[in-house]
């Protein structure tokens, strides 16, 4: 079985990033959506990113932003991947990928799911992976709520899947066993309060992923 990777999202400081990496995280997510309690200023993200070791992916999360705004932040802070977590269309994803300065940057499209209809057509997004998150009116991630994992199994037939939505220490091993996603994404599930990472829970969460990776 392919090893399931871990992205810790909503990181807002260097100590949080280092704790996640020390625990075994493969990717660190920085949220550039101003309405999120996990928002980080680009200059602060740049300072964190500049101090991170190699071989860890730096992912920027954007919600319904203009292409030039995304380009500016991605290039100035040094992102390896762009995660589009809003209502971005397939055409927008396509145009963003054609920007010269973003060549070599990976793209992830988040899709909020509730029914099977929500996963239909995900294959048409011109991105490297699809992140599946819970659907909640007015929310763009970080809700702490899970969805029916059978929909993720269905979606995995069409694209590499990053599983998100309500994952935590207590259920991530079960989630991996049920879905076998390319990666899992955790945010509120390893926090003591919105926007504040709990280092102990991060270590425990990633330890559970490692156990799942060892399962037959």
C-alpha cells in the first residue's frame, strides 16, 4: 500500500511548524483567507517558510482570490503548492496554471462534499490532487465536521484524494483504513482552540497515521 502523507494546516508560527515537522508532517499549510481564525500575514508566513528545513512542502490556502493576488503571495513567500479552497472554477484553475511565475508550483482544489453529486466531475479539474472537505454553508474548511467517507472512496476513482473534514486522533486511523487516500489534512483536530495548535495532539495524530501505514 502507498504511504499516506500528512498535511498540518492553519499553521501560524515557527514553533507550530517545527512541532508539526518534528512529529512527521510532510506538508505545512498557511491560510491566506482573512476571514479565517488561522489567517497568517504573508510576511509572517515568509519568515516561517524561510526557516523550515528542506523536503517539507509549503502549501498556501486561498479562498476566492484574484489570480494576481495568489501569484504575488505564492512567489513572495515561496510556496510549493497552492490550495484553492473556495468556489474557483475549472477554468480559473486552468488559467492560474498557465501563469509563468507559477510554473513548477503544484495545485490542489478543495471540494466540499455532502452527496455523491458533489464528487461528480472532479476529474475535470486541472490540478494534481483533490482535497475533500465537509460542506457547511458559509464555511470554507476548518469546521471540525466529517462527511460520509464512502463519497471519498468514490472520488478516489477519479483523482488523488487528500482527505480532510473532522479528522482527529480518535478517527484518522479508521479513515485511512476506509479510504486509503493519497494524504490526510488536519487542522482543527489538532488544536486546543481555533488557530492554536496543540503539540501533543499533533504528535498523537501523526503517530496514528503511521500506525495506519503499517496496517496490513
